[in-house]
């Protein structure tokens, strides 16, 4: 099942379209914009994420 939710407006935050009209920004739109901005930064492109994972042998004999 897919649960659809209404967009969450952010009071006081507006976007302006190419025609000069303003509309309320939603949380979803703002997060997308912030995410794209971060993805395009130089420091993010060079970011390496490492995770410490136990080897599979660690789980032998565990029930």
C-alpha cells in the first residue's frame, strides 16, 4: 500500500516563478533544492563514507 500525504507548506518561505508570481514553498520542495545544492558542492563530491562492518565469520554460531 502506498500512503499519500499532503505537501507540508513552510510558512514564510516562498519561491518565485519565471513569470514573477510567488507561491508557498513546501518542505518537500525545499529538501529537494537543498539536496541538489549540497550534491553540487565541491566538498560533497570528494566525500567518502566508510562503514565499519563485522565480517560474516562474526555471525557463525550465533542463533
